[in-house]
């Protein structure tokens, strides 16, 4: 337990230290901040995790909490935001899968080590003891990695013990990353499909899409970081399940979803809405604005909040669309 508590403390303190030293999300793009945190804080906090065994569920929970805290801090999102949303917006997998991936890559290095080296000989002896049940209640790296291999449906190590064949390190690394990503995505889908809070969010963004387009956009347009963060924050809002009606104090009409009301129907924002549509009409062919106009209210909102459209646009037009969404939604909803 001590090593886990130490890892959690290191992860939190090193990430906050980086933020306080100037890598604040309001100054630097999230993409850059994300890379630095992954390469510096994660490497430091999870140093030697390849050899951690018998990790209990409580320890996993502590590590996940520490990771969520860092994930929310670097994106500048409120602490109450749903964790599966926060992780998906930046493309982060769970802390458990991060440790599993490191262990699997370490296994690849052990297997591909020269046969004459002592660590390889000890490893093979213990692996054979486990395979043929020579030791009762064997503990340590081998039984733990066996459970991980079963979880990710990787059979290469069993094949290696039987035939001596194992992929090259590059092939193994690719295979591990794909297996971990697929398992994480299916778990994320399973968790979010049964949760009403994710009904609208999964139309905007999913774990498989990686970084939210607004975060990618902020890398090339640093002056619009605040607007980008506002859009991402808006994506994480939990929408009403049914249609409760609230009274708008600006136009005096009832509404269900506040964002749909402001962007699509509130009379107070008519001039800003006209400007937004002028910007959208300026992008690409006229068929694009006709396509946007044909969408239902919810589909249109999902499209502009995701800053992504299925319509075939070229690179410049796609950037113009993202900029129009980010600046106009901020202008309408935040001011
Ligand atoms: Zn209104």
C-alpha cells in the first residue's frame, strides 16, 4: 500500500508543480501540457511499476483517483465533472491499463533478452515452474502477468513457452497497444451505454476519438485557448433526461436544454445567431450549410460542440468550421 500512496502523492505533486511553474492550462495548449505530464509525471510516479504485483482493488482506486485529479487539473475542468468524460476528452486510458501496458512491454523485453543472461534464465525457470504447476501458490511477476495476458487475450507468451517463437519488440509493442486500447474502449462503451448522463455526451465525443478537436485547435490558435476550454466545459454538462421546462428570464419562453435554447431559439441572441450562421454559410459549398440546416436541434448541437462534421470538407474548411463553432458558441453562451 505504501508504494501506491507514494505513487499517488508523486503524481499529484509533480503535476501541480508543473502547473505552478508555468505550464498552466490557460497559457499552454492542452496537447503540449498532456505530453509533458505523461512523459514527466507518469514516468516519475509509476517508476518500477513493471514489478508491482498483487495490486489490490483499493490501490487501483487510489491510483485512478489521483489520475482523474491530474486530468481535471490540466484541462481546467471542475472537480465534479464525470471522470469518464474527462478522460475521453483528452484520450487518457485508466491508470490500471497504463500499468498493465508497462508490464506487458517489460515481458517483451525479458523474452527477447539473450538466453545467456542470468535474468532471462531465472525468468524462464520460473515461467516453466508456473506452466507445469511445479510450485504450489506461486506468487510474483509470472502469475500476475499471466492474468494480464488472459485479460487482454494475448496468447504470444504461451506460444513462446511451447514453440520458442515470439514477435519482435516493435511488433509486440504495437500488439500490446492495440489490445489495451481495444479493451479500454469496450469497457468505456459498456460503462457509458448504461449511464443516462452519457446519452448526449457519447454523440459529441468518445474515448476512441482521442483528443477533443477543440484541444487540437488550441495548439495552432493559442489566443483562443479560453474559448476552446469553454466549449470543452460545455460538452461535459449533464443534460436533462426528460423535458423539464425552465423559464428564460431574457425572452420569457420555456426551454428544456439551456444550450439548445441559447444557440437555436432564444430571441435575445438573434443577432449573434445570425452572425454564427453567416460564418457557417461562408464555409465550403452551399450544400454544407443546407446539410447543417437539415439537422435536428440535438444533432446540430452535437455537431457544433464536437467541432466535427461528417460532411466532406477540406482541411482549411474544417479549420474554419472549428473556429466558427468555438468563437461563436463562446460569444453567445459566455458573454
Ligand atoms: Zn431565452
